């Protein structure tokens, strides 16, 4: 069983503490009221009162003090039990907004960290290449232009993350979705990752067999593609190739990313899209189980889907579908 989310544990502990405090105060009040009632009954049930003769036309009812005290004790115990359950329910509802805020904050930090990790790795590799070219006196203008493009990409990612944090994670209507050229964005994302793949001895082969515009912003499509291709690079053996193919099927654009790795192991293929789900450590760069969940959320919000099309010891193919304009 996966470990409990620390935010959930913190909220539950806070709810329990609040419930115990409310229950303790309420129990003290109930015990105090029952005690005062018992003293009053005992004070009013003296034998001298039983000897009083009723006034003509007046009727009196005598109740045994033992029965009354027993009834008060039972009612008091029931009141304490009801107060305990009510306190727990009220406390849970009271801390629920805090729990949501903690989860949103933690998710935003995790998403931002994951989204910026690969662009920063690409930028670091380009800077190293730029340093070598400067030291050798080689032309460096194209590398410098690529570095500037990487910084703009990171700025766009941060802006998009901030906008997404303010918006609700619901499906965006087709009328409000921007249009993006699939070929251009795919080629740009693959070019950015080539330098990272080459540093790990992996090739990227890209083939786009369709001219299409998809209903998703350029920044978000790039984010999804970077996650899928970077994930394939991480699992591809040195000297192998990562294949990125784009086509159209039944009115949707289909992007397949295939690696020649050992396949998905240690976790069910449906769970790889859950947050913080990942397979066992294989000695290669280990992810945090966030990237594929982000791709799933982006695809769903724009009317698409992502799935594991196939996986075996010969490699894995991820399939991303997005509606075309």
C-alpha cells in the first residue's frame, strides 16, 4: 500500500485534536449540568416533603430519586457520545479547506519543480556547449540563440503554471481552446531535447505524417511532449533511438513516443499516470512520478487522452490523443 499523503495525515491529526478539544469541553458541560440536576433532585426529595399533605384541589406526583438519577446518567452518556461524533464531523469539515489548500500548494510546487527540471537540464547542457565553443573560438551564435529560446520557454512554463493554478482543473470548452500547429510545436520540442538525448548517447527520430492544428496552447502541448520524450530518453539504452511519430486517426491527432527500454515494471500500466507512482530504481535517473500525471491532466482538460499503447522488454510506446481543429 502506498504511503499516506503527508498533507492528508496533517489534516487528519488537526481534525482529531480539534474534535478531542471540543468533545472534552462539551463533556465537561454535560457532566456539570447532569451533576447540578442530580443535586437539585436530591435536595428536593427530602422525606419532610413527602409528609406534606396536598392542598385541596392540588395533586402531586412522587418520583423515586434513584430512577431519576439513573435516567440522568444514561442521558448524559448518550449526550457525550453524540457530542463526540458531532465534534469529529464538524472538525473534519472545518479543516477540509485547509487540507485542500495544502494539497494545492504541494501540487503546485511539485508540478513547477518537475516542469522546470528538464528545461533547466537542456539549458545547462547548452551552456556547457557554449563554454566549449567559446574556449575553442568556434561559432557560438546559434547556441546562444538556442539558450535565449530556452529561457523564454521557461518563462512561458512558469506563466502557464501560475494561470493554471488560478483556474479550476475542468475540461476547457472547445470555443475557448487555442489552436496550435502540431508539426511546428513537435519539431521545436524535439529539437530542444536532442541536445539532452545526445549527451546520454540516445538519438531522437521524429516523423510527422499529418498537417494539423490541435486544440491546445503551444506551451501546454510543448509541456506534454517534453514529458513524454524526456521520459523515453531516460528509459532508452545508450546507443538506441527514441521514435516520435505523429498522425491522425478518426478525427484526432495521435502522437506516439517509443523507446527501446526494458518496459514498465514494478507498477501497473494504469497506475503510471497517478501522482508519485513509479517503478523500482534501476540505476538510471529516477523520476518523482509527476510528469505522466501532468500529461494526463493536460490531455483531459483539452478533450484528449494519454495511454500506454504497449510495453514489453523490447520497449514502451506512449500514445497521446488530442482533438484537431
